[in-house]
């Protein structure tokens, strides 16, 4: 089983993940998930 991480280790991992997200924003997610699904469905219908 995986070793439990200390509170400081979890904070460090979360901080690192947030910094990575800030440097590389996900440009494909404009709007909610349902809005994207609706847009995809409309493009497939046409």
C-alpha cells in the first residue's frame, strides 16, 4: 500500500500542481462541460 504523506508533503504537491496549471492553462475548456457537449452535438448535426 502507498505510504501516507505528511501534511507538508501534500501541501508541497498541491502547490506544485497549481503552479503547473498556472503556467499551462487548459485552453480547450471554454464554458461548462455541458456547453461543450452541446456545441459538439450541434456541429455533428450540421
